[in-house]
């Protein structure tokens, strides 16, 4: 399966894009900082676009605080779930659009689902970055762009060498990591006539204590036939945690903002 087929399968299997395991995420992880920064720029007169809105978790938190909230995602299953959640919550100011903003889906030019000069804020938690190219067209002068991007860890944790190769963390071939993501974003902003206002890298441990939660983390979005079942993986993970106690995985994020002049 390609990346979007994997996401559709995820929507069907677990009802949205979220991490189905329990863990303790250390302070300074970037997620809370992103939420706080977005909320600082919400107000009742603003029109907000959420690029890569997933199944609508941020929509539920942010939409009641703005005049109009537009969310888009390229995964039909996520949009269907987000529409159901918006209806159940009575959010009348929300528009949810099935859209892939990538240039290859729009005649070679990135395109977000908004008319010219109508947006006051574009946000994106772990969404795509191709929308940057179309931000100046869609935004009003003074609009702000805020995004939180995952960064690849510098190296796999040493403890995973004690696991069978089929359980070790590896780059997902359908969604390859972007080791130069920060430079890529700066270049995309420059190409769009925009400039990075502020950028911050967060690096925090995610601590996992239980074998089943570690299994879910290690096998998340892995659909290869050789991926071991929970029953096959359980003794390896139980031995690992008995030997080391809770283990951690580094979670790195890049939080950035830009302003449309």
C-alpha cells in the first residue's frame, strides 16, 4: 500500500489518526506549545484553515473560538469521521473538504481549498507542507502560518537491537522521513515570498512501560506481512522490559511560524 492507502486503512481500523498506545511524553515535546501558540491567535472574527485536519481533533478544540473553520485532508476516511464529529458537536461554522493540496494533484501547482485573500490563519499539526506554496494567494495580509512537523530521530534507541529485526523501528517505505525538513520548510517559504518568523526544535522522551503498548508503537502503520503478531512479539517485549524497565523513544518536533505581509 502507498502512504494514503495506509491512512485509509488506519481510518477504517481504528477510527482516525491517533496513536493507539499509552505512554508518558516528556515536557518540551512541542505538542502543547503548538496548541498554546494557535490558541493565542484565535478570535471570533478570524477565518482559519487546518491543513491536514485528520479526523478533526483540533477542529473540536479550535472551531468554537473562530468565525469560520475550514479543515481539509486527502484521506476520505478521516474527513468522513471529522464531518460526523462536527455534526455531533453542533459546529455550524465548520467546512470540511476532501482535498490533496499537492502540486501533482492540481496540475503542477499546489492548491488549498480557499478563495483568494480570505484566510487569517493557517494551522497544521503534523500535516503536509506543500500548502505553503499557495498560502500567499489564500491569505489576507497579516495572516499567520503555524505548523508543527515531526522530525526523524537522530538514531534508533540502543535497546531495540535486542529485538528481532521484524520488530525494530524502521523508516516506513511508503512515508519516508525528511532529514532536512527544517531546511526544506525555509526553502518553501522563501519560494513563496515568505520568511520564517520563528522556529523551535523540541526533543523529548516518550516513555513506554507495558509490552502491549510498546508493540502498538513499534508496529504503528506497518502493514508488511512479515510484521509479527502480538502473540509472537509478546515474549520478546516482556523480556526487554523486564531487563530494562520502561524504555523511551525520542520524539522530535519542529514548531514554526511565518507571517504573510
